[in-house]
C-alpha cells in the first residue's frame, strides 16, 4: 500500500473567495487528492514554521503577495528553515518573478532587490514552474541550471468538455468581460472607448460583466457602455443587453463563458510587456478553456509555448484592429480551446507537478 504524502502549500493568503493564486492552490490540492493518497495543508509564510515536517513543499511565489512593496526579505529566512525540515522536494511555482516600471514608479528602483529575492528562492528550490517562455528566460537569468518547466495557469472557472458544435454555434454578438474587481473596472472603462469600433458583423448585442466584488464604478461604467452603444447605432441595431454579475460562482460563470464568442481583456498596465505574460492569468485561462476569443486594447506579441502559438493576438486600439470575421472566429474559438487542453488543462499540469515531486502513487496512474 502506498503511504499517504503530506504536502505543505505556502500561499500569500489562505485560499478564499476571488483570489487567483489561492484558487490555483486549492484546485491543485483537490486534484492531487482525487488522483492519489495526498493530503495538503495550506499555510502563510508567517505560520508555516509552527507546522510539522512535510514530505514535500510547494511555494506559490508572488512577490507583492508577501510584502506590499514586493521585497519580502523576511520570506527567504523562513523558507530556508522550512526547506531544512522538508524530507522531499521543494517546488516553487513562480506566479511572478519581479515587477517592472518606468523610473517614476517604485517598481523601477525596487526591481534589483526583487530579482535578488527571486534568485535566492530559485537557488533553494529543487524545481520550478513558470507560466510562460518569457518567464522561463528571466528565471534562467537568475539561476541558469534550475530544473524548470512551463505550464500556463489553469482555469478557475472550470474546464468543460465542449463538442465542435458547442464551439462553432455561438452568436458572434455575445461578449464578456470577466476578472477580479480591479481588472473589471479597468476593462469596462477601456471597453467604453472602443465599443463603437467593433465591426457590425460581430458588434455587441449581449455583454456579460462577471466576477469581482460589487463595485459602483463598474456598475456605472456598464450602464455607460449601454448608453453609448445605444446612441451610436440605428434603432434597428439597439437591441443590446448588459448583465453585470459580481461575486458569481464558478459554475454560473462557466455557463456564461460557454455561450460567448469574444472577451475584452485590459490586463496589461504597460504596452511593452511581452504578451505571453498573460499566461499567468487565470482569467485568460478561463477564456481559453471555454473557447472564448480574448481581445486586447493594443497590438501584442505572439502567445505560445515553444512553436505552438495561439491565434492573434486580437486587438482594437485607437487606429487599428485585427478582429476576425464570424466564420473565422468559429475556428479561432476551437484553436484556443484545443491549445488550452494541450498545455494548461488542470489534469495535465497537476500530473506533471506530481511527477516533479516524485509522488509514488502517481507513477502507476
């Protein structure tokens, strides 16, 4: 009989509602438990030392999650003590490595210290996971010999099995904006500026705004999207429905996403960030897992794993756009869906994590 493995997952905050990293950690624990004799304990860094020894440790590293300026120097000493008591492997999932920004922002000046902390954590890790090829290159600059693999984050909205017909037969006029509270507010605000530029063949007739907490600013922006679109179109094309659902549960969100064709996603604060960094976003993962085509507010670089690239990226900015025609969008939805299941499906990622940790109970599965 295979002995039960006890795993400690260190997280910035204990898993709860509307927390991408916490949801990722909880889903990982659930999948490990379902597939084998694995028991997981969650702990924050300031409480982990009070726990007993563990067979394996998984650290979810988000620099700003552990210190408000993104320089958690105290974390490294805590991790060294935990590492010394770990009987098995120490795996770090780098959700972030460091921040970047212009000289007038603190992230610019703090970046060297953020890189130093990330390097220290990489050096004490037996293995690492990052979400994109860009992050892998950055990690190897910090520790060239680290054993690391690339796995985009999986969807926190579920990963339904969809037939070709379910991917193809959708209205091109159903759009969605989803995410946490801050992302929703930014995305709805920028969507207002471009909604008139969407071609009529895929123009918004239904807009779902889902996720985050109840936010008066988002609700006001949603109403403004409707009013602006209504004033800009003829009476024959004003049949638009806007549905704002904050604090929606994953099952309801999945049902909505399964019916949508396009999503507006204003994720990046800066245009010079490589677009494949989006693969650390559970919102982007949720869109791909449901076959929804993400649309960004500016032109971006290729998104992919090695030579397996996603379509686009699609975008609308002030001057140009590259939105697909409805017949092209149907194939594009299938491409996003299939790519996600090749590279980011939870079952696939969790299996690789289990093998990285050397969990005996997974070797015969």
